C-alpha cells in the first residue's frame, strides 16, 4: 500500500469559499517514513484555505500502516482479518489517531497505556482526558497532556506505573483477545474490564 492523497473539493468554514485540498486516504509510513512525522505532528490532517488562511482539520477516514501497526480512522466498526502480525486499531478522531501512532512508535502497549491513564486519573483525583505525548528522560517517564482551564497541562508518570499496568494486561489474556482485529482500544475499552 502506498501513501495516497486525493484532491478533494472543500469549503472553508470561515470565508465560505471552495478550494481543493490534498486529503490522504492511505498512509504507508513504512514505504514513506516522512509520512510518519507528518502524522505525529498533525500536519497531514490540516488544510489551509488559500484565500483567508483559515486552518481546519480534515476529518475523513484514513488507513495508516507502518512496520507494526495498521490503524484506521473511522467512526464505524470495521472487521479485519489476516493482519499478518500487525496490531490493528481503530480510532474515531484525529487526536486519538496521532496518539496511537506515538504510542506504538514508542514501543508501548496501548492497552497498558490506557490502563496507566486510568490509574493516573485515580491518583490525581481528576477525570482528565489524558493523551500520551512521549516518553522522557533516562527513566522513560510517560508524559501525558490534558486540557484544564483552557490550557494544555503536562503530567509525568513513572515508567514503573506503565510496567505494572503492562503486567496486569499480561495476566489478563481476555484483554488481549478483545483487542484482536481493528479494535477500538480506548478509555471505555479498559474500563469495561474494570467493572
């Protein structure tokens, strides 16, 4: 699969003028490593009106592939078989798409990361929408971001918390089994196992 952009007619939400934008339907980061960077920094999902400069997110379905991940941006459930050793995931929004690529690129298990978010929310006593940003420092601390009072906050969590969560996932094979195919592994996925 090669990266494929399609010229698509769009209308600017600010000035109302129509223009054509490149919209990616397939992104092959294994064949084109620069595309992975464009996904992780979000630039591949942004269109800019040539008339007024308004920048907007492109919210169309996208399939992404690299050496270990097949990721689909779609609001609808998708059946998939024969992923040939790839982890298959589905997300419903661009922010989650970028986050999944970052998680897998860091070599982390996304189920364990979601469980780590649950534990962290409990510890800080906030129902924050945590997003994985990166690992950091010599100890590979997990850095999460979350919105609060109109600003993005950063939160560092020790890698040992992730390791504990990974061990919990390994002891619960039903979690791994539920993540087969193009699974939607998110907050709801993990919380379903914690009931």
